[in-house]
């Protein structure tokens, strides 16, 4: 019984030690902390906002389609971003100027729940 409890405790600790959920690319994770900044981002060539954030719930939380994520640039030069648990190629038209990134350690993606990418901000290598 003691060994079983130890294993359960270790599995729980490992789960909490993994990178923050705010970088997993899941729709809505991490949006509320950056909502005001995301609202200022515009889709290239359209002038439309990258962000569809809105306040919801009695606590005033903000939900939306922009969030931090993991990303990398492949050997072919294309960016790939983690969106809802899957790597997805970022269309060239969605890539924003990296100088706009206020948190350059992380990449940021604005995409619908279905994975349609509106905007992407590259982060530092591995970010």
C-alpha cells in the first residue's frame, strides 16, 4: 500500500512539473493574462484584430483565441505551432513581425477552436 501511494505521489508531482499549461496551445489557455496586448495585434494585410477575446463569467475572466504556445521553424523554413495538442504548419500570411512580441521567450498563436490560424508571433528558438 505504501509503494502504491508513493507511485501516485510521484506521478502527481511529475504532472505539476511539466511546462505550464499556458504554453500548450490549447484554445483559451493564457489568453486572459494578455488580452489587452492581443487586442492590439492585427491580421496581416487586413487590419482586422487577431483577437476575438471577450469577458465571461462572474469573475470577469477573459477568453479568446490568442494564447502562448510552443513553436519551431522547420528545415523548410516554415513555422510549426502547437495547436490543441497537434503540430500545425503556420501559413506565411499569418506570421507577424517578431518585434511585436512582448514576451519573446514564447511564441503566440491566434487560432480558432478548429485550428484556423489568424496570427502567429514567433518566439525565441525553442519558444
